[in-house]
C-alpha cells in the first residue's frame, strides 16, 4: 500500500489539516484553527493512526489554553493521552501531552495535580523513545522548558518559572526566531510577576532588537499583552522609557504585518 491509497491518504490529509490549523493560529485566526484541528482529528481517527490523533489532540489543547479555556485544554490533553496508551509509544509526544495537561491544571488552579503532570512530562522526555513518527510535532528540552515555565508561572512558583524560562531562551538561541521570541516574552513576563522591574527593562531590551518583520501575529499579540501589563508600572522611570522604545518598535512591526493581521472579530486573546 502506498501513500495514495487506504489509511495513509487519511493520515496525510490529517497532517495537512493540522498544519493548516497551526498556520491559522499563528496568523491570529483561532476560530479557523479550531475548525482545522477538528477536521484533522476526524481524519486521523479514520486512518487509525493513533500517534497522529494524539498529536492533534495536543495541538487542540494548546489552542484551548491560548483562548483561555482550561476545561477544554484538559479534555484534549486527556484525550491525547488515551490515544497514546492505545498505540505505539512516542516519548516526546507523551511528554508534550503531559505538559499540556499540567498547564491546563495549573490554569484551573489545581496545583498539586499540575505538579504531578509536569513531573510526568519530564520523566517521559527523559525516557528512551520507543517509536518515531513522521507527522508528530517536535517536542524537545527547549519545548518542555517553555511549557514548564508557563505552568509554574500560573502556579505562582515564580522562581522555578524563571529557571525554566531562562533555560528555554538559552536552548532556543540558535533555533527559529519565532520560538525564541515567544520564549523571550515569557521570560520578561515572569520578571513582571516577580516585580523585578529592572530585570524587565534589562531583558526586555532584547525584544526591541528582534526582527521586526517576524511574521507571527501570535508574537504581536503577546507583545501587546506584555505592554498592557507594563502600563501599570509606568510611574517607574526606566519602565516609562522602555515603553516609549517599545511603542516605536511596535509601530514598525504592525506596519510590516498589516497585510496578515486578521480582523478584530477573528482575534482571540492568548
């Protein structure tokens, strides 16, 4: 059987639909992203490819977290783990699903359960991979560090979150610009939660020098959220000066991304 017949056709279609979902999500069109993920999961289940179905469930969990729906995020993480239990074990995928579950539980203020899931994620990623899959999304130490930072932040374990965030930035310095930018935003946001405004200004300077043509509406939205948070600290002169530089940089970025920014009705807050 080749890729033009049988279950593999449905699996390939599922993978392409999931890819379309991520492209929509990164363009700020989360409603469309959800539609793509729903279609992708149906195709994956028809194909019988359980790791692929689990991978799509993890993507749906991530999207639910971004739109503020912790209950749905938990549902999709559990669904993915059920698929994992029934099919070939891919350690990185298992780790990703446990980290998604941890983040969902942390967002729902279930801290003890979130801590347990985070530990399971680290244990899974540290185990020997028993299988590989061509359409399972990469999930490595940098990815886990980033998700761990977000989970610990939501559990108000800010010092631990800071360690994970610093590790995520260090591991991603030579990787994709978008992943590095998101990790850098997480790091600065955690310093805000720690009320270390000097650190915010110091590390925030790196955001001002990021490539302004980086084509990610998701990055733009998270930068906007960070700016709103910092507005409450503008009485501190270094923050006020930083915000002036931040606004100048933001204008350039928005002008460059004007053609891909979605209508307001299609945007959701992360």
